[in-house]
C-alpha cells in the first residue's frame, strides 16, 4: 500500500483526541504516515533520534496514539510489535493483509484486492478474522 501520503492536519487530529500537539508527537505521526507500512519501535526511535527524541518518549507517544485509535499495534508472528498509521479511519475500515518476508523480516501492507477468497470464505473470514498475514520471500531477497 505504498501510496502517496494524504495531507493530514496532525495538530487538529491530536486536539480532537484531547492530546497536546507536541513536537515529538507531530514528528512521530509524520514518520509513521510516511513509511506506508508497519514499523517497529526501534525503527521509529532511530528515525527520530536526530531530532533529540529518545526511545522512551517514542514508546509513550506510540502508546497514546494507539489508545486514541490513529495508530494500530500489531504482531505479525515474530513477537515484535509494529505500529501502523490508521489516521482517522476506524480500525475495522483499515484492516488489510500484510506480507512478511521470511528472509529479511520486512513487513509490507497489501491491498485487500490483492488477496482473493471465494464468496463463502469471505463471509466466514469476516466473522472471525481480524488479521491476515502472508509469508514468503520478497522481491529483494528472491533476487539474491
């Protein structure tokens, strides 16, 4: 789902949720939205380190953003939490499959129409499933 990020008024989004628009939160939201795929705390902390934002601040802000529903926390089976930008969408509206490379560990978002199920499976999955993770080798690792 590597689409061009839509312009979002992060300050308004935070104020609407009764959170202060601190420089750390604004920077974190910008990085999360810009990546286009779920990212680990370590990745986000590294990306924000040059701005003087420490790991604990990143973690606290991620927790706050998950709590207000603009970021989703997910585990794709490797016991590493990743954080994904949802924006103002409800989490159920934003559900989509993820692809995990079994070689490098990269996680990418897939468009819902990239994974096809028959009509019966769709109905059954919609009732019981909140996450679909596909595993395989990404293009970069496949060429090595």
